[in-house]
C-alpha cells in the first residue's frame, strides 16, 4: 500500500509523541524515517517529496488544533497541543 500525505499527518503525531510531545523538524523527520522508511521507499511520489509534505502535514495539524502554532517561526520546535 502506498503512503499518502494523510499518513504523514499521523506519522508526525506519532513522532512527536515518541519525542515527548515536542521536537525540532529534523528530529521529527528522523523519527518518521526510522519508523516508516520502508513505506516511504515504496511510495513512488512521497519518496521524493516527503520532506516538504511533512511540513504540509504539520500545517494541517496546526489548523486542526492538534499542534501548537509556531507563529511564523522557523526555529520554534513543533509541539502537540
């Protein structure tokens, strides 16, 4: 089964939980790669775009109130609400 952008939303939450609810984008990305490398490699489209798409997923999670706002900051860690 091919991974989708919507899977990334779930994986971001999963990664943040594994990091204690808060983490830098690089740590979240590392956590996702460690847990889901196989699915990402099997997904022809996401393999090449997932680093961008994970940021899209974080934006959607913020819009849904699942993650805290970062107020436009690129240096603030991502955090579950």
